[in-house]
C-alpha cells in the first residue's frame, strides 16, 4: 500500500492524538502542521516530529504533497476551514461538531458531494470493539426488537466554578455545550448501535454555575502557583452544565439520557443500557473492555473483549489478545484506519462516520436546544 501524506490544523488535546493514531497505521505520514502563526507552528511541529510547519491555512493548502488534512481546530472555525480544504481538492477529516449550525453542515455535506473528496468526522466511540459487538448483536437479531435505551455521559472537568475553558463561550463553542459536546457522542453511538434514528426529543437544561471565575490571563501564565481571588473575574454563563433528554426512535421505541460536566468523579463516562426483546446490553466507556449482557431466563453474562469471542465484524476492531485492554487511542486508530484504507483504495465503500453523520448530530442537538426553550417535544429536522 502506498504511503499517504497528511497535514493537520490545530494542536490542542485532540490534534496530537490524531497524529499518534495516524502514525500507528503504518502507511500514513504526517508531513505538515498548521497553527495560528509561524512561531507556534514551528514549535508544535518540532515537538511532534513533523517536518513542515505553516502559520496560515492558505500556505498549507498550497502544499501539493499533502493529500489529506485533519481539521482539529476549535468549533467555531470548523466550517470555514473544512470548506477551504475541500475547495482545494484535499480529503478532510474533521473533529466534531461538523459546524456551528445545520445550515452550515448542510452546505458542507453538499460541497463534499460536489468535490468528491473523502470526508470523515470523528465519532470515535463507534470504533471500540465492544461497541461494534453491540451493533452486530442488534443487526444479527440476537438482541431482538429494541424496547428502549437509556444512558448518560458524565464528566467532572467543569465541576468547580473556577474551572474555565473556551468551550464555556458560545461564540467559540455554540449555543449548546454539554449536549453538543458530549451528548452528540451519546446520540451517535446509540443510533449507530441500534440502526435507528432519533426522531423526536424533549430536553431540559440546567446551568449549575450561573457565573464562573475566568482567569484574567491565560492559565499557562499561572503555571507553578495557586491562583488568588484577584486573579479571576466573574463571567456569566449561558450554556448548560447538565441536561436531561427524552427521545423517540424511528421505530416508535423510547429512551432517555442525561449529560453533565459537573459530576464529581466521572472523568469521561459514556454509558448506555439497551433493552431488547431477547436480551439487554450495557456498556461503560470507563470500563471499555466489558459488555454486560442481561437475560430473564438464565444467568447474566459479562463479555470481556477477546477477539476469539467477538463476532467476525467486531473482531476486526480488536488488535490485541484477550486480557490486553484497548480503549480511547485504539478507537481513534480504528476510525482513521477505515478512513485511510478507503482513501488508499483498499476498501470499496466508506465504513466510517462521514459529514452526513456530523450533520445528523447537529440536527439532533438543535432540536434538543429548541425543546429546552419551548418546553415541548420537538421533531428532529434532518
């Protein structure tokens, strides 16, 4: 297989994770990095061992060696950057959200079809071996009819009123925060597993910290010392810390989930329970190598990730023997493996989340946001 050369824009938390995962594939070379200015780009490129650095997107797009670009920038510039990447005829792998609104995401889906470039969006939880196993249990009929689904996505990184991040600012993150940031992952995972669409929603939002204490300077400035009260300024918060959502599937089944970024002790817990007419399935992202299987007529089971015990489809997502855990970095690697295998022509159809999936999640989030304001059920307008 020929080596595919890629570039990346944005090097916060997720950017380096993309670089590492792409390198693990063996046939992808990260050759270029783009940041906000030349100095920062050079510093980041050196740290990540990437040979070329660019201080502008226009300069990166002129690099004929780069075939694929990873868009790992903050939310509010995903739309414009992805448009420019596709207009330059390069394949694009975007972080979520695809855009800030469904108007923008529809335009990106349309442009992707017009340009013919490969387009992908990182809903990485799809690519865990036991999430694939759950999907196969549904698709093969082993779960039976879907009765209902429940779950949550809980974190504690914004637990304190002094916790601050750019995602708290609607201008940069969007009008919804907890639902759009992590609830979108939950919705994508449950739709992927069940093969059903969420068609109606009823959402209720709560802002726990009505004001947060924003550091007056960049947090890095305070490295090595405790911040004093005078180092902060109070800022009003207009996005949700917690949300609870009722929903209806396209088959008429119902469900519910909650999201919280103020849940002490939960670091990044995507959790779902799926009830079927033959069995039920439960999975917890903080215990990703265990799938609980519930029965009425016999003892319950705990399936530990082991390629020899998984379905043929799920087995291809498990790269290590039983007893060797696989988790977040491996899910991202599995996602990129499917994208790059398709780009390389090894796979004949796109077996990964595309811009259409990114648009669908924005549609769900917009309906939940609308419902939180109207206090009524709202239909999802895909």
